[in-house]
């Protein structure tokens, strides 16, 4: 019997591991004296079926009021065709899991304001952003589902620690690490910023701007909002924007369209640190508010991804024109 402990990994990534164990030696009952080449017989889709059961179990537990209220880890076991999967789970509310929490250690990069990091590094764009983008473009831009498929959580946490402690071997780690873990580390960095990259202050304006129906008015508003960003935020956003456009150019290979990338990164770059999004809205439930906001966040990023190249220098030049206009 094979035991697989599931912890800190994406559910989909375990199916392949399970399939590797779902084989039995067909010759163990063969009484023929003739020597034969061993043949392995695979139980059809055992891994996928087993994880179907696990997913179903997780969903039932999630919907159970007692499980939702409990703060303790719940252990469970599911067996099928000689395979035993042991897993533990704990319910975390959406508000808590999406909450931006500033880091207590300002010496790192995760959970630290972007202007603090760039000032310390004396750079325009944080080192972690530049290195992750470089590695993805070097060997991950053709990867199917890049940025959509989750990396192994333990690998992501190892990279997070390395960047936070400024490990000397970080470049070696990046070159050896699974590319989905590197993509996941970049997403995690933006998700854990104490304030979204496009800032809390401008969030309501982004929501209003993307809702404008007049194309010229929307263009003026959305460009003005970019000019209003602090320089480190704007430079980092434009760097990421051009990178995502290059990823989307490989859509026939990696299956990641501009819309797919906007869906992955939009909420990460815009989700406010507090409940800014609920102000002035009259939607009946918290779930409706969350869904409405996510759709708008995706549309904001998609607008910029579909926009012709945006130059930092050109934006700042227009800012100067506006400031000197009488």
C-alpha cells in the first residue's frame, strides 16, 4: 500500500504521482514456466478517480457548518485500488486568506512596501520582480498554463525565504527550480504587498474609469491614473505589463491569452488592502460584491494589456504638460 501525505501542494500536481503508483505486476499470478518480460497493468485513471473522491470530500467538508467554524486541522484518509491518501485540511475564510498583511520584518521584500524595497535596493523595479520575469522569459514562456498552473508550495516558500534573506545562492536556486514555482513566487510577491501595486488611494478611480462608456473619456482617465501612481509602482507595473504581453504572444503554445493573464493578475494587482470596494455599492451579498469587484479588476488590467505600448517617459512628459498648462 502506498501512502502519500498531501501537504503544501496543489491538488492537480498530485494526480501524476498517484498514477505512477497505480500499477500491479500482472506476472505475479502467472504460473507459466516460460520466461516473459514483466508487464505492468495500470488501473484505468486510478489517480484521477481517487482525486475526484478527495475533491468531493474537501467540498463536503468545506460546506459543513461545523468544519467552517472549527479552527483545528481535520485529518482524513481515502483509499482506492491499494492506494491510501492521507490529508489534513483546515477551512480559512476568503476575507482572511485574501487579506494583505504587512510584514513585521522590514528587512525583507515580501509584505514590505514597494517604495521601501526599491529605495533600499537603489533600483527602479524590485530585484525579485526582475529576476522572476527574466527566468520565466528564459525558460518558461512556452510552458503551457504559465502563471495559471500552481507551483509546489514548499518550493515557493523556499524562494520566498531566499529573497527575504537575500540568499547569495538565489540565482542558482532560480535556475534549478521548477518554472511554475518561480511564476508562483512572483504572484505571491504582488499578492502579499501591504498595499496593492495600483494603490488603495486610486482603487475607486480605477473602478470608475473602467466603467466609462465613452472611449476617449476612458483613455484619458486610465492614462491619468497611471500618471498618478508613485514612480516605483508605475515602473514595476509597466515592466510587468510588457512581460505579460510577451507571454501572451506565445498563446498558441502556452495557451495563456491576454484575458487569461488578466484574470490571474488583475485581482492580485488591484485588490485593496481594506474594504474600499464596498463603498458606495448596493449589492445584496458579500459574495456578489466580491465577484463584481474581481470582474472589474480583471477588466482594468485587460485594458492596459490591450493598449498600445505605454512609455514611462511619455507618461511623465504628459504629466509635466498638465502641470504647466494654464
